[in-house]
C-alpha cells in the first residue's frame, strides 16, 4: 500500500514496519516524502490507521504548501483542520468536527483547543470565525 513512498524515521522498529508495508526508507528527512518522526500519532495504532495517516500526509501536502507557502509538519488534528478549512471555507464548529472525524454532539473541546494552538503558533488571524463560520485567514 505504501509502495514508492519515501519515509524517513530514525526509529529502527518503524523502519522495519514501513519496509514491510512496501515503503522506501529514506536516509535523510530532506529526501523523504514523509518525515514520520514529525508526525504526532497516538499509539497503539492499527496498520490501516497508520497507512491512512501516511497517505493523508502525502495527499494534502499541496494544500499545506498552499496555505503556508511551504510544507509544514502539523499534528494530525491540526493538519486535518487546516486541510478541511482550506477545502471547505465557512463551516460551523459542528461541521468542522464532522470533517475531522470528531462527532459533532460530543462535549469535548478537542477541535477548539487545536484551533487555539494553531492561532497561538501562526497568529490570531490564521483561523477566522465570522458569524459562527470558520475559515483560513492569513499566516
């Protein structure tokens, strides 16, 4: 499933896992399609979820580059928020939760917290809330 994907990780165990999944192990992060050491994942993780994380990193690299002007490594939830807001500007918090895989009726503030962290790092105007609808602002 990960054939022709160049992954860099300094962890020998992860290198074996990715090699078993068909990925090419890069010698340096500079030549890798995905730098696994920079991806924030919760373990344990299933093989299917692991492949999804890697493929999502690849599939949305162009979106992240468009938003930031270069490829930036973000934690998974923040990555999903940025990609979702880029592709679907003007969504409510419930719609955003649904887009990133959090049930809208849950009382957790995980998505709001991730938005706060993105604003803290990239500026308050990075994610705008206009009349209850979120969208990407400026970096």
